[in-house]
């Protein structure tokens, strides 16, 4: 455990961040798409759309906007063309 703390430079107690939830939801999205569930694309598109709204209204970080926009495009591709 100490090696992990040193590697990730964790100095204090764990603190939940919204990016942790985003990463977990993205993982669920990928697994659902890999299992050939079309609901995975709908799920990912919904999450990415809400993320874009949050990015434009509160966060205003270019990296977040680009990640969510890429996720919207990718999920639309899987939903409509794959």
C-alpha cells in the first residue's frame, strides 16, 4: 500500500473527486459497449452530454470539454454506425 501511495503521491486521506466518478462511469460505458449492448452507447452518450453541460456551466476546463466531446462522438459512432 505504501508503494502505491508513493507512486501516486498520496499524502493525506482519500478525498472523493468528480473525476473519480467520471472515470468509473467511463469504465462501465466501455464494458457495456464491449459486451455489444446498445444500451452502453446510450448510457455513455447520456453521461458525456451531462458532462458537457457541467463543463460549460461550472468547470470550464478545456480538457474536460474535449474529453466529453470525444466521448459524445465515439458513443454516437457506436450507436449509429457500428
